[in-house]
C-alpha cells in the first residue's frame, strides 16, 4: 500500500451486502496494521453506517452504496455515499454509536447522502 492510496467499492442497496462491506473493511484495516480493537471499531462503524443508510433512506432506482477508503500515513478515511433521499426518520442511536467508534464523523447531503469517517492510526503504517 502507498500513502494516499484509494480503494473504491460499490454494493447494491441491500442488507445482504453489509457483511461484505464489513469483511472488506476489516481486511484493509488489518493490512494497514491497525490494532485488533481499532479494526473492530472500524468494521463496526462501517456496518452500522451501512445499516443506517438502509434504514433511513429511500434509494433511487438501482441505487448502490459506494464505499471509498483513502489510506494515509496515520489514518484511514472512509466515505460512504448513496444516491437516495431521507425518509424522515433519523436513527440517533446509530449515529451516536458510529461517532463513538471513529475519530471524525460527518454526514452531508439530502440526495446523494455522503458520510465520511476518519480513524487515526496509533502507529504509522507507512513509516
């Protein structure tokens, strides 16, 4: 892996693919040598975010949720986006949980909706 490397994935807006997003996230975090507790936090944040998107949005026809991982010397930035509109209910408990698992969290947009999370690395992966 190189500093600033970008990994992009796209999954159908279907709960069946949340576990695939979670597994991929875990693999990337492990490769960046995050510690086990950090990896658990990152993959839980990603799966909670996917579930949040599925529960609180009405997707456009044939919509996917896209995940982008930006890998840096001391952190991983994860952006999830979906072309969908909020259905009016917000799951505040899920948002609180996600915010507790990552170092930075931001949600923007009303279609497309973009959620950005940052997890800082305790040790530098790129030396």
